[in-house]
């Protein structure tokens, strides 16, 4: 994996996990700052979003570190951000600060989608190179066997 892309993906994933952990542990703060309401329902909803983002972030960190499924975890996070953005931007009656968070979520979705796409492309290129190398090795082995006969 490209070192710069790996670092970017790790920061993106860690940021998601940190936001998720914060919303899980302190949903009242997120509710007051982002939505202007500390009601029990708002705190419960933010705690659910927090657990979701914590899981997506930790999954993405594991995927990047392990070299597997980084694109999938990052893409799932981008999809969640896109849904959050739409919900915050089109739901009537929310305060302006919720709209700002919706714009931030839209930006995070765009960044995450681009990063997921790049990670998937990079993995596909590595897999294609490995298949090509295996075909070359097989052809060389067959040629060597024919030459030795």
C-alpha cells in the first residue's frame, strides 16, 4: 500500500473512531453542540451513531493495518456519512449548526468515498500484478520442463 495513502486512511479511520467514542461516552455534549437539544431521545440517537462510527473506524484501522478490507470499511463509513449528511440537511426544524454538521458529513463522505476508491484500485492493481507474476513463473516452469525433456 502506498505509504501516504496508508497514513491518510489511518488518520481518517482513527478520526472516525475518536468521534464515535466521544459520541458514545458523551452523547449529551454532542447533542447540545450539534443539535441544540440534550433530550433523552437525542442522546440515545447520538450514542447509536457513536457506536456505529466507533465500529466503522476500528474496522477501517484494522483493514488498513492488515492490508485487507480497508476499502470496504472506508466505503461503509463514507456511506454512513452520506446518510448523516442528507438527514441533517433535509430534516426540517433543525438548528443551523446541525446544517453545518451536515455539510461536514457531506465532505467526510466525499473524502471517504475517494479514499475507498483509491484503496480498492490499489488492491486491484496489486492482485493483478500477483496474477501476472504467477503466470510468468508458471510459463517459465513449463519452458524449463520442456527444455529438460
